[in-house]
C-alpha cells in the first residue's frame, strides 16, 4: 500500500486536488473540476480529474460516498501516518549523544 501512497503523492495535480479537499472536503467531481480550473488555472478534463481521484482513492487518501445521484469525495489523511511511522523523527528533547 505504501507504493500506492507514494505514487499518488508524486503527481502535482493530485497534490493540488488533496489541497482542495483539505480546504473543503465533501466535494463532487464537478466542484473539484471547477476549483482546479478557476482557482489554479488547470486546463484538465473531467475524465483526467476522475482518473486522478481514482489513484488517490486506491491509495486511501480519498474516500467517496454517494447521496442519491451525487458522489462526494472526502480527504482521508490516515494513510499519511504510514510515512511518519516508517521514518520516525527523533525526539529533540531526548538525551543528546556525545561525539566520539
């Protein structure tokens, strides 16, 4: 699953989509496309955005839910913990090592 996560984060358009979902979760495909076009000036097709969302969903970074005919996309940051758990940052307040 970590490979899917890194693949999803590698693309700048997908990171922009995640930024938009962080700002306002629960958006439809139409809303995401509109924000990418108007706010970020990305000339990207609806189909391309849908494909990016599929990659993000495979990585677990986006979850979808249906309400009637609408499909909403929500940000899920839980998979990002895999990165921090794999390479933990040492506690800066811990004991200092003396040079040898």
